[in-house]
C-alpha cells in the first residue's frame, strides 16, 4: 500500500516542488598579507628604520617603472567587464577572465572601470563574501604659462621643490649639448599625506609643476636658432580609492562596484568579519 502511495505522491510533488543546491561556508582561511587602509597611521613620525624601508620601496618602484612596457600584461589590473564564457571555459570562469584582452597600460583607458587591487583578477573567495581595497589614478598633462608656475615655490612651507642645472663646458664645440635647467614644484603640504585612514571612498588630486629650460648650443656655424627655450607643464593626478566585493559564488564570480562606505555595513551571514592584522 505504501509503495503505491509513494508512486502517486512523487509525481505530484514534482509538479509543485523543485530542488536546489545550497552551499554554505564551514571554516574561512585567513590571509595576513592584505593591505587595509583603515589601520594605517598615515601621518605618524618616521624613524630611521622607516626611512630606510621607504628608500627600498622607492628603488623597487623605480626599477618596475623603467622595466615595464605599455604592452606588458598587468597581473593586478582589474576591470568590471562582464565575462561571457563558452565551451571549455564555462566551467572555469577564472580561466575565462584571464582571456579578456587589453589588460595592459596601453589599453587601460578603454577598459570599463579599470582599477588596481592587491590580488590578481582571477581571485575568488568561494562561498564567503569579502572586500578589498581598490585604487584608480588618472594623470593629466597640461602646458602652462610662466605666470601659472607657482611663484617662490622654494619658500612655500612644507612644499616640495628641487632645481637642477648643468652648463655645457664645450661652448661652440660640435660635440656639445645644450645648457639646461629643471625646476620641480609640488606646492601642497607635503608633510601630510592626502590619503585618509578609512574604508570609506576617498577622492583627491595632486599637482606637480615642471619648468624645463634649454639654451641652444650652436652645432654648426650656420645654425642660427636662438636660445634659451623653456617649456612649462602641470601634471595633475586624480585618485579614487575605496573597497569592492571580491568575486565569489553569490555574485557570479565578478568584482562588485566601488562602495561609498565601509564594506562591513554590507556584510551578512555569508560574510566573514573584515579584520585587519597590522
């Protein structure tokens, strides 16, 4: 009798009920090497050891800038471009995301919402929801007049100013080079960082002024191009920083949008606490 009843109930159940696979996290894995901006004292006093470490960072950054090419793939360059995976890549979306073309410095401006983050763009937090710092800086170069260059920059309190110059000792010699000078000015208060120790979104701009001057050296007797010649520039860098949701099971393995406020306010039962280990 029960067998017959089961045979009748089962088809009826299939008409009104469906099955679904539910995934739930068990034990999270902690990553101790991710940067958390909210835990940094940006304007603390700098000791000798910190100065040494900052110099090492500057040297490594300079080496990276001189060795990278505009066509070199950028392993930490993200984009919120949607991914259409087909064929063999459908089961492995992290592999598909690596196939998105144009993740280079040359094509960065054409990418939708490009930004840099500390983890590679094929990273996924699985079932957990977690958030990470993202940074986007855009540089703009403008020619300016002499009157637009900050006056007496070397006497502005806490501003950055340097001046370099060289004179050609060969004079009229054909192997000579131009006399030249370079002045660099950042009129902002360089004793305080423009960054804020917060997980909220922040936007700020930085300005750098360049004054380059070259005195023409007469390479040939009939070379009548006069000197000196000067070019002045203003470089503006606009930076936006904040947190975004890392790719995971619930958001389709795609990075979330830039958040205006601390991501802990978006965390629910499937989100582990956003802790910082300094």
